[in-house]
């Protein structure tokens, strides 16, 4: 959140979660914690995009 706010970002993409089971946490915990952090920071709910596995988005606005 701090970097997002420091660089005055409009959007960010949460990546590198759920690919490998490297911890005891549930695989869906990182996106839930990110959503909580976004809420606590007072940012819009869509400030961070969390892609589903294999999902793609276009960044050129088309």
C-alpha cells in the first residue's frame, strides 16, 4: 500500500500468489489480505486487480 500511495498509482496488479504452495496459509488468503489492506488504506476497491490463474488483461485500454 505504501509504495502504491507513494508513487500515486492509479491501479496495481497483485501477482505471484497461489502458484506454489509454499506456506501453511490457504491459497486464497493473499488476495483476501490485499482486499483488507486496500480497504484499511481507504483506497477504492478496484485499486488492485488480482488475476485468476491463467487470466489475461489488456493494458493498452482497448
